[in-house]
C-alpha cells in the first residue's frame, strides 16, 4: 500500500497510540513510545508469536525460517542462528576486517568512476549483501556484479504479492488459492520471482551437502546447520521439523533477504539526505579529518570518538522508514497495553515509524537534524525513542552486524569521498517506491575523491 507509513501516522494523530484496522481481520497498531515498551518488552513473552499469513505459507511452503517462524522451535532456532553468527565473527574483529575489506573494495570502485554520475543502489546492495552472503553461503561476488542486486530486486518484487487482492481474500477463505490462475500475469510473475530465490537457496544447500566435511569446522551457516542436522535428523525422516531442510531454506532466505535489504536501503537513503543537507556532510568530513585523518583505516574502536557522526547515524535511522508496515505479531495470552486489554490470539503490530514521525516526540520530525542527539557539550546522546531494530524477543537478529556495517561503510566512504548531486540545481525529489521496504526512487550521484 503506497504511502501506508504516512497514512498510519494520520490514524495515530486521529485515534491515538493504539488503533485497529481490518486487514482483513482486526489488526491492532501500537505507535507510542511507552505503549511499545509495555507491549513488546514488559509483555514480550505474550506478544512474540506470529499470525498465520496464508500467502506466506503458499509462497515458501510453511512458516519456517527466522522471521516468520511460528513453530514451537522458533526460539531455539533463533538461539542457534545467533550462536552461529557469533562463531563466524559477528560483533568480533574477524568480521570487522571483512567489512573493512569490502569498504576498501568499494572505494577502489568509486575511484574508477571519476566523478561520473551513477545510481549507487546496486553498489550498496552488493557490498552489504556480500557480507551476509559470505556468512550464509560462503562466497562473495565482485563489486559491479549484478547477482546480489538482481536477487534483492526479486525479493522486493515478490513481496508485492502481499498487496494483491488475492492475498486478502486468502486470509478470509484459503481455498481461493486454487483459483489463482485468475489472478493475472503480475501475480504469477511475483510467484515466479519468489520461486527463483528458493531454487537458488536449494541449489546452495545441495552443493554444500555434496562438499561438506562433517568432521571439520563449518564454512558458513549452511554447513553449521547441516552438521547439527546430521546429529538431530540424520536420515532426514523429519521433513517439517526443527532440523528439516524446510527450516534451513527458510533461515537462509531470511538471513540473506533481511540482512541485506534493510542496511543497504538505509545507506542509499542516507546518501540521498546528505545531498539535500550538504552542510551536514561537510561537518562529518571535518570531524573525521580532525579525529582520525584521511589515511588511517577506520575501525569500530573509533566509534566513540565521532559524536557528530553517531548523531547523524541515529538521525538517519529515525527519519528513514525501512518498512511501511512492520511484521505482524500475535498475542499468546491476554495483554494489557495502555489500560486496554488485547485478547489472546489478536494480531498486533509494533509501528515504530509513527513514533519517529511524531512531532510531540521529536520537534520538526521531517527535518534531518543530527543536533537533536547532541548535548550542550556536543557529546552524542543515545535515544531509546529511536527503535530501528524492533523490540523484544522478535527484535532484529542481525542488529550487531548492521551496526558494524553502517558505521564502517559510512565513515570509510566519507573519509575518502564527497557525494554531490548530478545536477546541483535539480536535487532528487522526495519520492519513494513501496514494497516490502520503502525505497527512495532511483537517483544519480557524483562520487568525488577528497584531496
């Protein structure tokens, strides 16, 4: 639904921090700071389930993976995934070095452009997607290669199926899926795009199964899962349980899709904003030059020394809407939020964006203003009203990885380059494409090496 994030904010202004929409069943949106904390931190045990979205089941074969998993084993699979990611260096220097290397490769690519205008969406998708592709599948592609960008576009196009009328009708009467041949070419193209993604993941699993050494350390997430699968489900007799191939397919799909799209979208949109606010880019340049210099490799140990940049990063995560509508939750038991009783089995949505847009929470919220997160001594002040990684037990699995990527990529790029509009007299407009995520419409930028 185009412009859904702004429409939801208008509903909040009219009806308050809790309101209900029929989609097609009653769906309760939570959009106040205290209400979100009460619903998804204080009552996180009772709001951590997922509702059964029938179109999702039809597309991927069930409710598996790490995001929409609603089986009894979703918690243990999340714990397993976190453990594997830590083993492969998430939050540790080993992965930090991989991000630094990717940033350096992108910088070399930027130099080859020689200031010619380019849409950087593909570049950001590739460098950020490479990190999670390495973790999940054990390989990377070259900057400039189309594969990861095409994969990402298939995810976005496939996700548009959730806006299709048949999706809503299936929620009311599931057997209508057998009449999907009436749904039109666009519907079937979305199904085909999604099937291509699943075929790729299945191919990766097949290749790993043929080459894995079960007595060696795992090469990536697939290996780690297959090693545990051999212990728990050695003959693959369980086709739909915790250690089934269905769960592995879903996990890889979620890791790669969610791990790439959100961070690359944030990065691309951040560049858009600093084109509109060149004085902010200049201040970041000044801080990096003064604190770090132009030659030193930036590492995570430098983060606390860059208060203005940290304020810019937090402001970007406040003002940028990643998901027009956040993933749905379902209550396991009755929950009281803001004095209202939310019954067991209700669909409930933590809508963080309408907090970030709220002028009663953030003054002049449409303005990109990093100084709102600096104190009188220009020290950075973290603000828990900015919630880019969700809350509670269903919070973002890749939070620590995303934080590392955003800091290292952005600071490294700005240490060496200035981003300028293709035409200084014609800045790219504030226009967006809506799908699974909210993306700024394509725009060109000139990447100029700093001297």
